[in-house]
C-alpha cells in the first residue's frame, strides 16, 4: 500500500532541502528567518504523522506554527536573487517549445485523475495499492513527480538541482502567504466548533421580521459574502452562515428548496473570494508570481464583477428556491 504519509514526508523533505539552500543564499538579507520558516514547515510535515497517530504530542507542532507566524508577521522572511536564465534565453526557449511547455503542467491533473478513478481500484495482496481515502492526494503527489520527470526529459535537463532551485525561487516569491488558505480553513473549523454559527443564528432570528423571506435571503447571501471576505474561504464561511440562517430560517421556516438555497449560498460566498486579500491563493499569489506592480490589482479588477454576481445570486435564490 502506498500511504499518504510518504507523500507528506517527501513534501517535508523538499522544504528542508530548500531551507538549506535559503540558508546558504547570501543574496537574501533575511536568509536566517526565511530558512527557519520553511525548515519549520518541512519538519511539521514529517512530525505531524506522529501527532495524527497520537504517538507524539501536538504541542511542539503548535509552538512551531506560532514561531512561523511571528517570523512572517514581523517581516523576518525575504527572498534572494533568483538563479535563472536571461529574458532573451527564456524568450528563445518559449519560441522553441511553444505550447509543449504546458505538457508538464497538464500531466499533474491527468495523472491525479487516473489515480483517483482507475488506480484506486487496483489491489495487491488483498490490499488497495493506494491508501483508502487518500487516492486524490496521492494522485496529486504522483502526478507532480511524473510532471517533474516529463519536464526534465522534454527540456533535456539532467541536473535535479535546477528544478529545485527554480522551485525555491518560486517559493520565496510567493512567501508565507502560500499557507494562508490552510490557516483560514482551520479558522473556519474553529469557528464552527466554537458555536459561532449558533450565536449568529440567535442574533439574526431575533432581528429578522417573521415571514420576511427576501430579507432572510439577503442576510444569508451577504453574510456568506462578508464571512468569506473575512476568512478568505467560502468553505470555511459555509458552515457558520448555513447553521445561522441558511438551514434554520430559509429551509426549515421558509420551506425553501434545500439544494437551491445551499448551492446559491455557496456561490454568494465565492463572490466574497473575489474581493479579499485573505483569499491569497486566488488574489495575492498570482500578483506575486506575475510580479505585478500593484499586489491588489486582481482584487480591484474583480470588485465590479463580485457585486454584480452577488446581486444575481440574491435574485436567483429568491426566485428559484421558494
């Protein structure tokens, strides 16, 4: 059986190797803090296996996360000079390979799909080849390794250090903001366990006039929009607002069609994704990778669309869910 932990250990090992490179990079004025941040992340991937199976205490992992937050929050991380080709060399390479450059990127989802649909059914010695319940994660890992091999063969590159250095440069360009989606998803789970949804439900039911379906729809959709903007993740906002308004008010009291209410409510949350820097993987990371002069440029461009779509979602739910 191929276990998901093996993939996590490999990811942790890659982070540790890159942290060692960052530590040795004297072009980075903040190389110590940068190396410490990514080394702690790499160690966390390896140590978390023990936390998951309860063979190791969770407190050191929590302390490492707090240290990482301090390193990033107080500006102790930075980036060094990228080891790359010249603009002319990259242009010549792009002209030479053309659309073939997309092959390694497309290899990842293709292999992940095969693993999730086909390989998950393969067994060896009475055991599934891929760990049950982790087929998609393992498919992603196998796809990434396959794409690395495909890219190196296609570009005739024999030195593994080249893609590792390129990956490290990308990692430094994105920075600690890369981890924001995971932290925000955890925040959503904490909110749900803390009963935030119940508290919001009590407040909204006390303020909403009885029988005002349209106002309840507006509260639900706008609430999904705002909570998503705060948490940066519609999936984190969904359990809070659905427990507060979506299910008890719109479905149980107003007898709305549950699939329509919940599906459109999620779409309203996605409108909040368009307007917040907290959705780093959608709005901040692309700006960093494209080296835009305005890191909030994607958000500014998306603002009109977000508000128009929010209004459309309110209208759709009002018409089709009741």
